[in-house]
């Protein structure tokens, strides 16, 4: 295949080489590479007619739908910068992103129109709102159909590999979210690396259940299959009731999910009645996978899990357990070919195997920087290395392991405690469905170890039993001193447990000890 230089170039290559091949399955819709290329051209030309110029920021506020894919590629073909917004955010949070990104246009579904109407007076730079799922738009709006009346020819814009293709706003666990600037080169390098590591081929059908505003969905389940000439299957989201039927119906060969998804699937009744024989492998990322969840899933579903690691600042993926090579369960694997990973101490000195430090990454996948935030950029990118904020170690064979976030590390009486150690133990308990270990303020110890538990349905479990169980497997100083039970955890849109919110809620109103 001709080596693509930009995201539009990749789509154009595929549309030329395999025009009739279906790239996107969504519900009953089947969109070929050629159809997607023409739709993206029309949207790009329509945006240009509205006054959108190269480098302008265009936001997307939608849940998963086919129009999201069309719009994303259309924005990049116009030379503009695709800026997704988490569809679960509230008005104030959306206002911040629209203004911080200097958005000139916004694609929305009609269900978000009322919200946008309320905040529009606070967004003076936002001039164009395009509604993707209606023929007749409200006053002051454009419909996607109006843009699609534009020419299907290639837009008259020259896009280069070094141009910014997208801005991904981080979750903002501390302070305001920051906009991660990713170039076309960033996207394509990481997509090629993921495609190669997963040995994707044109026969693959990659099921996408994660939200398209998340970089995992954009890279792992959209651009990587496109790089391989494969297909993607788009679902509106993850639903335990519809996931397995969809996997079977579309004959999916792979999917990408977070540990929570796998934990839920492990407890699904009647899973064996579905024909999942086409499933070749599954990718897990976004958070460390508990070993118990990992092994239970593979035993039940007979599917190979590729556990990987990455973050938005590194475009998406930086390491993965090799497919066909030695795999170490509990490890995040080896660096993707073309990337470097190391373990550094706080002074920037490389740590020897087995010693815990900060995981750092270097390669063409590393972001350009944070939009309009040179201070944060300088703090995160040091001498070419991306400081991830994740703590881990590397073994003698070069396999990396995560022990937790720098900010999640618990310091109890001067002892460093990594929550993942205790969580691994808790997930092995037959009565525990989900667990989150956090540090809470303590007047004597500085921080104390606390476990939040979601029991399995019908299980009987006490705090004393949880603590006693941990003491069988862990040094006393690593064991929870407090335990609280919950019905659900606050999570990100991708299913990652938000420990900062758990701590904030508990400290504000203690429930149980």
C-alpha cells in the first residue's frame, strides 16, 4: 500500500484500492470506503463554504453514530481540527471546551440542541452549528444534509503530516481539562503500529463499543482497521444485553474494551449460546486489568486478550503484549515497534529492572503539546520524553508493569503503597464483583488504605472479612484498614473507575468503616 501522509490520504487510498469494500457497519447501514470518502469530501466542501479554514477547530458533541465517522473525516479533509467533546459533560464543562478550543463550528445530534441553545451566548467564537440527524434544522442551525449538497470532489486544501488533526481534552482529574494536540503523523504512526501489533488483515471486523470522543475508539477501532484495509462495526455503546448478540450477528473478529467491560461479561448468563467463533482477539486498555478478570474471561470465552497501555498524550497505544510471542499476564507488554519506553526516577534518571518509577515514552506518536498551555507542555514533555504520570517497572525481559498512578500512590507513614496490589487480591475473592483501593486522609498516618467494594449479586460479605482476606495475601501495611460497600462506582464514559470522585464523596460524607 502507498504510505499515507495524512488521515484524508489514508481514506483516499482505501477508496481507490477497494472502493466497494464495506468499511463501516452501523445498524442496518453498510458504508463502503468509496461512499465514506465521498461523504467526507462533501462535508469538507460544505464546511469550507461556511467559512471554515485550515486550522480552525470544529467540535463534535454526539454519541456513537455513523454521522460521527462521516463528520470526523470531513473535518480533517477540510484541514480543520476535529475536537470531540465528551457527550456526558454538563453545560459548564462543554462551554469551557468550546471556548478553550476556539471552536468555530460544532456538530451535534438534535438531543443536544436545547443544551447548546442555553450556553451559546457564552461562546462568542462559535458561529456554525450543524445538526446531523434532522432534515429541518432549528433557526440558526444547519443540517448535515445541507452540507452534503456540496461537491463530492476532493477539497481544495493541502493538509500535511505535521498539521494538527485533532484535539483530545483530557478527563481533568486535577483542574481544568487540557487539550492534547495530535497531528496527522501522530494518528497514523500509532494506527500503523497498533494494526501491525494486532496483525490486522483486510478480513478483520473490529467492533467499536467505546465512545468515539475517546482516542481509543478513534485509533484502535477506526483508523487501525482502516490502515489494514479492514472493517469496523460501530455500536451506540456498550450494553450487556446487546453486546454478545451484536458480536455474533456481525461476525466480529475483535473488539477493544476496558477492564469493567470484561468484568461484566464474565458474569453474563447464557453467553455460551452465542456463536463467537469468529472472535480472534480482544484488546484491553485505559486501566490495568486485574489478573482474575483476565483469566476468567479467557477461560470462558476462549478469546485471546491483548492487554496494552497508552494515553491520549501518546495518541493512544504505546505497548502491548505480543500476539504470537511470549505473553505475561498482568503485564502491559512490550513497547510498540517504533516507540521507546523507560522507567525514570523523579530526577529523570533511568531505573534498573524491578525498580518502581515513572513510565516515560518517546516516539512519533507523542503529542505536539497541550493547546495554548506551554507551561503544562513543558512539564509533561521533557527532553523528548513524555512523562506519563504512571508508576511501573520493567522486568529483565523488557516487559512493563503498572503499579498505579503517581497521584494514586498511597503514602502511609512513609511507606509507598500501590493500590493495584490490593485490588488484584480483592478481585480474586469469589464474593467481590468490583474493587477500588484509595488513600484517604488520616491524622496519624497521613493517608490510610481504604477499599470500596461492589459485592456480587446475592453475596454476603462484611468489612472484617474483606480485611482478613487481604491480610492472608498482603503485608499488613498494604491492607485496607477501612472498607465501604457500594452499589456502583463513578466511572468515565469508557468505564474507567474515577477514584478521585470516590475519595471526594467519602471525605465529604463518610458512609461506612
